[in-house]
C-alpha cells in the first residue's frame, strides 16, 4: 500500500552530529526521499548526512519552524504526494513512520500524528508533559478536539500542507499545524508510538529554563492568535453547547 505513494521525510537538525547517522539508519524503506535541514549546525551534522547520501538543505536562520519551511521549499519544484516530519536527535521512533503512513493512505486521512508514549521517565521531561497538557486542553476547550500530544513526528498529504499556509519559524510550528488542521475541518488521527530518550546531546528547548519559557510563551501566543482569527466559529460553538445544555 505505502510503496505506491511518493513519500518525503524532512528532518530539521541543529548540532545533531552524534545522533544523525543512527537516525538516518532507522528510516523505513517506504520513504523515498529524505531531506536533512542543517539548521545552523557547527558540528558537521550536514556533512555527516551528506556523506550518507541524503539531500541536505543548509538553513542558517535558526528556528525549528524555519528549518521545516526551508525543507518544504526545497520540494516545491517536484513535490511528493505525502510529507513526513521527524526530529534528528533520535528520540522520535523513525522506524515507526510506517505506522503513521498506513492509516493516512488506507483511511483517507489528512494528517496523522505520533502520540508519544515515553519509553521511560527520562524520555519526556516534566516540562514537556505539563506544557502538552496545558496546550492540548486549551485547544480542546476552544476548538472541541482534544489532542493527546504535540509531538514532532507526523505525516500529511502535500495538498493538505498547502491549505494550512504554515508560517511559524520556531517553537510554535507543531501547534500551529494542529490548530489549523481543526480550522480547516481536516481528518486527523493520533497513533500511539514509543518515544525514546535522546541518543546524544542535550535538548535545546525542554531541558533549559530559557527554552521552556520561550517555547511556552510562543505556544500560548499561537493559541491566542488563532483563537482571535477563528473567534466567530468559537463563539458559535459555545452558543451551540449552551443551547444544547438547555
């Protein structure tokens, strides 16, 4: 089923030289094209990926979302049918990408997300757990769909991506995509996938105070911005709930 569809995987990577080789070795064979976006690395991450034989895009403007956008732009002249995203630090279970691709294709879905199931207590920090709970609760309250996670590994159709008009250049990328999917009434599903501890290095966000504050603030800003833009739908939904309760 999966082999009959052209699939590209974008891996944003900032100083992941210690893990990128193992990450690339775990990509399932169903993925036709792998793009590593070397996001301002100073440790040779891009050189290692290039030596393995994958396409490397250099993006010196730092930011997770910026790296994803650069990877997307590199595909515009010859786009795939399906696009996947996953991190380069080895915590995403890349071998399980097929588990996301099969329901996307078989069930005609628009977006399939990996719901991270931590292998142990160190895989997801307390900050990540609390941040996920707050963000998904806000999305559920405002848009009526309760995501379980904001994990980075996901698959979607190229035509779906064009509808979303993604623009965030850093910490808000994942939540922007998930909110916009609801705004466009897309068919979304989460699949539980084992989440692993980082293979090497330190997290640039979840393990630092500054990173947590910046990421948390950006996530709340994205929620507030999209809620304001979608305020008529949200207010009508609240009215329908009230009338139904009566």
